[in-house]
C-alpha cells in the first residue's frame, strides 16, 4: 500500500511539471529547479510515511522547510523551495488534485539581499586580454572561450540564452543576436566590434575544427539522426567533442577566467551580465533601455543594478574625495 500511495504523489508532481513545461511555457532551467525541489519534498514526505498529496498538510510543509534550515541550506534556497511547493499545491488545488491549498499560508525567509558581483572595466579588460592571448594560438577551444565571454559581456545575456543560440541567430553585419529568454520570449540584442571579431575568428577557424571532430567520432554506418544527436547541429557554440556547448561548460570557462581576480562573490556567467548592466548604467544608459536589453519583465528587477551602481559610486567617492 505504501508503494502505491507513494506513486500517486510522484505522479502528481510529474503532472505538475508537464503542466509548467507545456501550458505555461517556462524555461527548461526553471522546470529543472521545480523538479529538483519537489523531488526533495517527495523524498522527505516518504521518510515520514506521507505518500499522497492529501498528506501534505501545512505542518508537514513547514517541517520540510525547517529541516532544510537545520541542515544549513542558504536562505535563498529555502525561499526557492517555498516558492516551488506553493506553485505545486496551488496547481493541485486548482485542478482538483487537492481540496484546499495547504501552502497558501506557508512562509519562508526571503532570499539573500546581497548585491550581485560586479567586476571593474579594468578587470574585464584584463580577463579578455588573457583570453585573447590564448586565442592567438588558434586553439579552437581558446577561440570559443574568448567568443563566449565577449558575447556574455557585450550582450548581457543569460547563460541559458547563450547556449541556445544557433549560427543563424547571429547577424554579424548588423551586430545583433537573437536569443530566446525566459517564458519563451524572443528578443534581439546588440553587441560590439570586439565581440564581432571574436565571433568571426571562432566561426572561421574554431567551430569548423570542433564540428569536424564530432563528424569523425561518428561511424559512417550510423543513421543520420544519430549523427545529428552527437554533433552540435546548428549551435553557435560547440563543446570539445563537437556537441552543443552546455551550461556547465560555460560555468567552467567563466570560473577559470575570473579565478585570479580579487574580490569575493559568484564566479559564474551571470557575473558578466551583472557587470554589463552596471557598466551601462554607470555610462548613463536609460534604465528602461537596460530592462529591454536584459529581457526583464519588470522594471523592478532591473532596478537592483541602480543600487549596485550607487554602491560603486559611494565607494569611489570615499576613496577619491578629499573630504569624504
């Protein structure tokens, strides 16, 4: 009986994930976050003999969040878990899987209010100079890494958007790239000449090498669909084996590029997105123009960068003004 009721909870979670993936059009990254959180909830519930959605009362959900807090999970992680389970139980109540919504009154600590990491223009230049030196050897991986970081900073795009770009999405004559953002929303964003130069070198001398590497690893007798699956197809950026470059690989590229820079904080691809937005505002860009560039649905999301810019201004003032 326990296995049967367990399966019913798992089935409800799977139905919810199918719903947010298809009906709501959420990004695959968001769906994976929901799936990870709800998998943790199912495991927690099973340990306490809860195998059905009706067993997920408010107290059980509070215990789940409390357990996460006791294990030292970050406040932002607990807040995300709370959001995930509230989305799940709201869907369950709206579709009749649950009679009521037990998480409607669930509260969790707000996420960390730390400002995103921003590196200076000199530090960005140092990173890109180092990558340019490596790319001077015409190593295909080095050419790709330079183009990746140049485009992340120039276009201020998300890592999920970057890895989803196809070759045809890049207009090198108009210096624009088409990306697919959150919620399946498409937008066209500009980039500059240094990024174009890096993309030109990658497309002309780097990408063909990695694409040929993928073709060489695929037996001639393999069906066409297998060859397509092993290769990167139309992807702009390819991994070392010739397939579409993945998010984890981009994280490794950026972490290596930032590892020698002073300062604490995350060393992921979003650092360049945060940095680009802040540098635009420092340079006098209009907040709504930055909102459109970043693909934010709400202006309030973009306004965090005004706080970052102000913080940088105060720091410059304290160190440079004689009467600060």
